[in-house]
C-alpha cells in the first residue's frame, strides 16, 4: 500500500470517529478505545468464584465437581466459559450469534483464551448447513477464529455436521443427550493433537461431548471446550 493511502485512511477514520464516536454495543454510551463495550457493562459480567473441574459451571467453593459431572461421563477433558449466560454476557453472545458482530467476538475470545489449557489447534462446533445459508455467517466459527488468533494457534474447521440438530425444547436432559449421538464427523484424521473446540453457549454439554467424541474417534488427543457462557438453571 502507498504511504499516502494509509495516511489518507487514518485521516478519514479520525473524522469518522469524531462524527460517529464509538458507542457501547450493550447500553449505547459513548466510549473511547477499542473495546466494544463501556467499562460499566464490562464490569457487570459475572464470574464464578469456583467452577466444576470438568464442565466449568459455577459450584460451591471447596467442591471439585458439579452434580452432573459427578454422575455423567464427558468425552471432553475440560470445558470453561466466561460466566453464566445472563445479563450483559447474554446480550454479547446474541450480538455474535445473530448479528455476526466481530468486534464483540474478539472481545469475548480474548476473555475465553485466558481460560484455555494447552492445545495445538482450535476448531469450532460446525454450523447447521441450512442455518448457515440463511444467516451467511456462523457465530461459533467467528469466535473460534478469534480464539485461535488470541492464542496464536491455527484455527481449522475440523468438524462437520452430518445430521440436523434434534429439537431440544420439551425434552428431558437424557433425551437431549441421546438425541445428539452421531451428529458430527471429523473432516480429517488427527495425530494426537490436543484440540480446543469453541462454541457460543454450553447448555447440557451434549454438543461438546459429541464434538469431542468425533475428534477422539479419528486420532486427535485431549479435547478442551471453550464457550462464552454456561446456562444456569433450566434452559
Ligand atoms: Zn455499556
Ligand atoms: Zn460439571
């Protein structure tokens, strides 16, 4: 690029910022700097004091596992999320999932990357082909690419969906988990690489377990899961 062009671009973006100052994507307040939300909204994101060593949900300090992980085998080695799926965090996830807002994805991905254990490659829960065609983007992929960038790891589409997601509403937890079996297949064989699977929200963990199973089946190593948020209560 010619130096004069980039100078012109900087001059122009300076003017754009003056005329349209960046606003917090959650509350609309004017902000400075590169974050997509104001400090007030950022501070409202709730974190857990202690989390389940397996699925990452908030638990009472002093315990190791949540009641679900105490009785249920998970195919992934660990899962972590920024916090509970509520309030500001929920609004941010919405912006990524339904609007494909990349600045928000970048913000969330940086927070998620802080929680990651060692891995060699980053991937994401694959889209439903029909939904991808309708929306034109896939929130989990945007998040996955941003997490990969934040961790300086390759981001690769290692999974594909081979069956449409079953309806989740009105089903028991057991039914939901069973209905997820065989939903994904891997796009290539692994050689023991540790993989990070990124998704927007962790609900029952059935999706994460199926994604992990598909990767382990073809030779990938330990699978960890990073999501923006973890649902709490009945969802
Ligand atoms: Zn705000
Ligand atoms: Zn757990």
